[in-house]
C-alpha cells in the first residue's frame, strides 16, 4: 500500500535582535526631529509654503495600536533625529547578507528544537515582506549557509507570507516533492518604514522566525498536525510600498512630512475596517469546513498588527471576549513584525498546550492577503 504523506509542523524558531526601542525613546527622537524640521523650515512655514510638523505621543501609540516597544537591528540610526533610519553597513558579496543572517539564526533554532540535521532538509522557502535584493534568492543563500542539499526560493505575500509559506510547504510534502521544508521569515521592517511619518513611525520592528514543516513519518514527538489551511487575496492599495528596480531612486526619503511612496504607506483606518470582517469571516467559514466550533479553539495566534483588530477578530471566532491566554499578544514587546508576528505568538505561547488541543495561526495584511493554518498538538 502506498504511503500518503501528511504535513505537520515539527518546530518553530525565533531570532530577536539585541536592541529595542521603547515608545518613550521613539517619541523623544521623533519629536526632536519635528523640532529640528520646524526650526530649519521656519521661514517657509511662516510663508505658508510648508506645513509645520506635529509631535507624536506615547499615549496615542499605546491606545491606537497596543505597541509598547520594538526590536531593531540598528537603534542608533533610527533614533538619530538627523538620520531616522537604520544604518546597516554594506557587506561584500562574499559575506552573508544581513537578511540571510537573521533568517539562518531563526532556522537553526527551529532545526535544534526539532532535533533535525540541516542535511535532512529538502527545501527552503524565504517567505517575507521585503527581500534585500532581487537575486540570487535569499532562500538560496540561507540554504547554502545551512548546508542544505535541495532547492529554495523567495516568496512575498507581505504580512501573510508565513502562512502562505506553510501551505506551500505542506503542498510539497503532500505531493511527495519534499519530506522536510524550512519556511523562513526574516523581517527587517525598520528598513522600509518611514520613521519620519507620524502616522506610522511606531508600527514596525525587526525579527526572524522559522517554521519546519515535515512529513508526519519523520516528525519529532509532540509535533503539530495541520488540520487545514486556507489562503485569500483581494487587491487593495490601502497598504502599499512602491520600492522596486523600475523606480530605484529612493524618491523623497530624505524629505519630511508627506508620505513617501517608496516606503511603507497605509490608510490605517480603511485597513482596519476592511480587513477585520474579511479575516473574521474567512476563519469562521474555514472552521465550518473543518467542523470546528469556537469552543473547540484552545488558542488563536493572530497576526500582530493591532490589539484592537485582534480583539474584534477573536471575539467573532470564539463567541466571547478573548483572554490573553486564548489570544496572546506579542505586539507590546515586538511591535508589528509583518509575516513573523503570528509565528512569534505561536513560538512563545504554546508550551502549555497538551495533545489534542486545537489552535489557529492566522495572518493578514497587504494585498490584501490572509492565511489560516489550523493545527492540533499531538
Ligand atoms: N501621535 C499622536 N497622534 C497621532 C499620531 C501619533 N503618532 N498619529 C496619528 N495621530 C492622530 C491623528 O492625527 C488623528 O488626529 P485627528 O483625529 O485630530 O485627525 C488621530 O490621531 C487618529 O488618527 P488615525 O490615523 O485615525 O488613528 P487610528 O485610530 O486609525 O490608529 C493605526 C492608527 C495605524 C494604529 C490603526 O489604524 C491601525 O492599526 N490600522 C490597521 C493597520 C494594519 O493592520 N496595517 C497592516 C500593516 S501590515
């Protein structure tokens, strides 16, 4: 009788940068920049040619988003009011690139937790919001650094990249193309965030996560069965980044004020209003397909963009206000880390779950895009 492969999650890994920026530090630097800008442009502002910039506030950030601090790969550059961006020295082509470096660190963590030798992995998917370069693929550099004999490629579905990566890996396993696939999510969001934009300067942080998806036959004890996955995309310009090789000058990055379209820009209110119902409905529909009730869901590891969004989505799914135990947040310490957010939540908040417990990893974001991965602890 032929064996039919069943994809499971064997382990996850996490790399957290050593530096972090609190809201107090962030707002102090932003407001110093605002004062500098308003002073330097005082004449143009008085003449009505430029608008005066307005200060940011810690209270607003905490209330509107739930974000308390964020980890970053370079704190000094971001907090320098004259620079307001990470300073990452160019590396030679012979050195491991910074995005690959943090991806490798997360991948090694996942491999160690699974007791898996890199030589036994068949494929690497680098699934993240922003790749450092066009090619060679970041995934192939990570594959090489880990000593994996197989194949790798990059995939970008913005904040939903990790769940899209998990389904892709699961499909490779079902099809018999691989037995062990590493999905790696290195997110250096600080490089594409406009730290001079009051509306969004507080949102993102840097991190890397990794997920080892394998055939159940070779998976370690205590793995997670994947009960079902579902992906959805609906085009929207409400979250957009126009950076690319056809418009490679960085445009207005060094100017203050209005949004620069080569960096992250969004209509946060519209995103909130449109994405919450879309994602909640998608989860509820998928639960019906899998014959799951709200009461069957032990824990939701939701995308970490905004605590208020998660509260609304979790309420709809569970049928009651979710506790921190039912829908843990990592936004307070990590900020929004794009595709890595729901994986960090899963990674840090699953040790107490027991065999038979069911949970949901769910991501959503630019595209729009959304992905659900229902899992059960074995
Ligand atoms: N400090 C102080 N006040 C600020 C501010 C800041 N940094 N940024 C904006 N404000 C002010 C605005 O000027 C506005 O003032 P007004 O009412 O006088 O005009 C007020 O706060 C409300 O601004 P708004 O942008 O409507 O805030 P919000 O409540 O929608 O919260 C977000 C903003 C971004 C936190 C929220 O919309 C959000 O999280 N949306 C979803 C984002 C998301 O998931 N994106 C996906 C990214 S992957």
